[in-house]
């Protein structure tokens, strides 16, 4: 599994905490947003939501970890795009239930509000529970079949209610897209790991 970590400007000082908490997860982790000390381009949750969706759309990332001050801005931003299933995660129980019941591909973290004593330990336990079991198994067990059916239906709804990603990029605010595509760590990641296709070509040839 390839995990992309995408930090935005208000929480870039928490980026190192996220990376440290992921060290014990046996997977590839790619830091493609802002880090403490990086200034340009300045990425807001609007930009990181688009980046997360593109990383998933191209197949460069299997899972995205994002967030913002409260976690709500990134959550709203990333859920505007097709095939993104994101949860707001505050504690390890949230993480485990989201994985088991919702089987999503993205999480949003509150990285300023409530980020106090032992917050680094909370992050460690969140990721431990998020990735400890096969996703989508359901909980409680007797509800598994219904939850899996709902998850499949949600995928169908996402396809129905969104236009294709090429059309989204064509209509998207140009300054937002330009900011995202000027972030080298992001475009390098898409270049190296994104599946060949129209969206990858658009990203790399703009």
C-alpha cells in the first residue's frame, strides 16, 4: 500500500508528527504536501483536497492522510471529488470503526483543535488501529453484509453524482489548479506512481 501524507499550511508544523506516527506501519509513505519550514506554494485545504483526490484517481496513492486545523475543511474539500471516501478521525476507535464499517480511502485529522498533551501518541494509536485489520469487514459482525452492500452502493452513487475528472479539471478554478501543479513533491509523486492515462497526462503536461 502507498500512503500519501498531504499537509496544508495551517497544520504544516504537525507534518513531522504524522510521519513519525506512521513509522511503525509496514507500508510506503510519501510526504507530498507542506512540511514545517516550507513556504511556497502555500497550500490550503482547498488545494490539498484536490491533491488527495488526484493522487487516488491516478492510482499513485492507495490511501491519503490529510487534515487541517479542525479536520472539517479538508474533509469537505476532498469529498467534492469522485471516488473519494473520507472520514474525520479524532481517536483510535474512530479509526478502527471507519476502516471496518466504511472501508474508506482517505482520512482527515484535526491537527490544531485539541492537538495537545500526548497528541503524538494519539496519532500513533490512530494509525495502528486504522491499518491493523483488513478494511471493510464490518462491525458488529452481524451487520457486515449490510455494511458492505452500503459501501458498494456509495461507490455507485459517487459515480452517478460526479462528472468525470477530466471535465472537473477543465472547469476548475485555474489559480487553484496552477498552485497544485506547481508543488513539485506532488507532481513528482504522480509522475513516478500514477497510472498512465488522461488525468496523469493533464497533471504532467499543464
